C-alpha cells in the first residue's frame, strides 16, 4: 500500500509531512515529529467542531477517512506540554 501523507502543524507554526498507513498510530506520528529535547507531546485533531487530544493507540488515517465521509476537514497539531497527564492518555 502506498502511504498517505498528512501535514502536521508543529507548535512553532512549522509544518511536517508524515506518511500514514492504516497501522500508523498517534504515537508513531508524535515520534516522527517531536523535538527529541521535549519529552511530553500530544497530537491534537482539529475540526470545525473543535479539537481533541488523540490517545496514543488511535490511528490518524482512519480518523481522516471517517471525517472525509462526512465532508469534514481534519488538521493535526503537535503540542508540547510542560505538565504530564496523570491519566497517561496522550502524553509521550
């Protein structure tokens, strides 16, 4: 399968292109984009309805495909967090 390419907006406004396959997880995208000096990152999905932090196991390509079915545009943003989420949902 040829991977899809998604653009991830970094906190600094820079954009990074990341290949996605159906097996690619949010953790994989974070690892591909994050600054090695910044240990705590989240991947956020934004739509016209708002934004939410992805769990590390979620698959961005499946989210994109689901949103395209309803005509929704999805943007992914990598955010650096200075505090660690005690639930461990989306911290890396």
